[in-house]
C-alpha cells in the first residue's frame, strides 16, 4: 500500500475546510454590516399584529374586481411563460455543451446569465416605456426575464442526457426522431416538466409586482389599496392569490406523479 503524502493530506484537508471558512466569513460580514438589533425584532410583533388586524375581515364587496384582476395576472403569467418556454427551448439547445461547439454555447450561456441578472422591475419599466401600459409589457417582461433561468435549466437537462441509450438506438438503425423520442426525451421530460412548472409558479408571483410600474394585474390593485389604507380589500386579493398558488402546487405534484 502506497504511503500517504503528508503535503497532499494537508492540501486535501484545506480543500475540504476552505469553503466552510468562506461561508462563515460571508455570514459574519453580512451580520456585522446589517445593523441587526434583536430588540427591534422583539418589538415588531405588536406592529405586525396591528397591521394584520386591519386586513380582517376581508372586504368581499370587491370580489368581482378581485377575480378580474387575478385573471389578468394569470394571463400575464401564462403568456409570459409560453414566451419563455419557446425562447428557452432554442437558447437551451444552443447553450448545451453536448450539442454545440464552445464558440456558440459560451456566448449563449453568457447571454442567459445577463438576462437573469437584469432586475425584473427594470425590464418591466423598459417594456412599459416601449409598448405602453397594460398586460402586454408585463407579458414581455416575464418572458424576457424568465428565459434567463429556464434556458439554463433546459441546457442543463440536455447536457445531463446519458448518451448510451442514444448510441444503442443509433447502432440499431433508429432515425434521429426515434432517438429523440425513445432515448433523449424520456430522460429530459421529468426535469423539463419540473422546471417549467416551477418557473410558471415563480412567474405568477413575480407578475404581482409588475402593477407597481403599470403593467396590470393584481399587483396594481394591491398597491392602490395599501397606499389608500384599505387593507381589508388588499386582504381579499391576497387570499385569492394564495389559493391560486396552492392550486398550482397541487397541479405540480399531480404532474410529477404522472411523469414517473
């Protein structure tokens, strides 16, 4: 048995320890610079309870308006997700290292990273200035911003495909479509379904803040009611949004079971 090199052992120990040291230093730095006072947190309970008390009971007289606003938010999330799926399918393929040369996939990956880095609210403001108020700028902002994340997920799913089944079908004389259908797609489908549904849920939540810049949806009404101190009406909208998110989560669980 070959004796262990002491220098190599020390280097291995350092490689195992340094990530923990970096994380610990980052947490310490963040805590010191954030002016955290536990007394302020302890005294916040009363203010939170007072704020919540103003929201109940919810004002159900705006139920019709709440449903219309919620449906508009759903339309923004659905159409924005469809747009980012189409863009991500193309860009994810180009960004996959197993499908394209580095001269192509590296710039595409950099572009996806840039799209993720631009804040959604900034994209929404740009779209409102370009196409005006209403749902359209919200749809465009969601589609653009979400493509940065979903395109990366699609590229990762493509790169994770095991090439052995593909090679086996190719040696048996299978066509390209047959290889994609029976070897590539079954491996990718669960990941693509999970990531797409997750992104839709995230798009729905993000679409709530687009009303701040005039992109329509529930966010506009929640902002209006909170600014005018009509918390009971804002509570009605919030409850509807929570119910929709729960329904999406149930649908996500059901789709996962079907894909197994």
